[in-house]
C-alpha cells in the first residue's frame, strides 16, 4: 500500500501545536477569571499537550495507507480506532481534488471521493502533492467510468 507524502506530518504537527496553544489560551483564561492555576501547571499541560499531539501526528502518518486496485480504492488509517475502508468503483459518484489554504502552505492537496449512499458518503486521501493528487483523481475517474454495476459490494 502507498503512504502519504512525508510533509503531511509537518502539517499535522502544526495543527496539533495550534491545538496546544489554544489549550494554553483557554487555561490562561480560566486562570484569569475563574480559578487560580499555577503558571508551572499551565506550562506543563501545554507542553504535555504538544508532546502528545506530535506523537499522535507521527503515529497517524505511520498508519495512513491507501491502494488503488482494479476493483476498488482501499484505505487504512486511524490511531485510536483503526479503520479499513474499501470503496468499490461502481459506487463512486465523483472525485475532487482539494487545495486548502493550509495545505497549500505545505505544498499538499487532497483527493475526495464521493460515493453513493448516505453514511460516510465520502472518503478523503490527504497529504498528497498536487501532481500526485491529480494523477490519482484521473485514475479514479477512469476506473469508476469503466466499472460495471455487477462489481458492487
């Protein structure tokens, strides 16, 4: 199976760092207006949040995999709950490539595959270079167009 581009780790670490900062700001607000929280405790909680966030981001990268076979797109991901997903091409409605502002900063993009059905009707492959995302999008569109209705799961 194929892994994501290594730069996605930096993106996820940056997101976790921002979450740790937001936690620190929230705790500082609690300290200021509600309860007196020792400064050392604030620092420890923020540092612990940052370390756990970095570990989570690194582990998330380590388990995220995808593969395009002749019949379906296969995904494996998840740190706390590991999820394996198979998306039969006959169920694919359309495929988008997304370049969000934060992803663009890191030179990354995502492919979103929309499927028929109501529960979890889309899957996203993050952490791809724009060129790789476009190639995957083209491949998935072609395979979805060629799929036969008898291939459905």
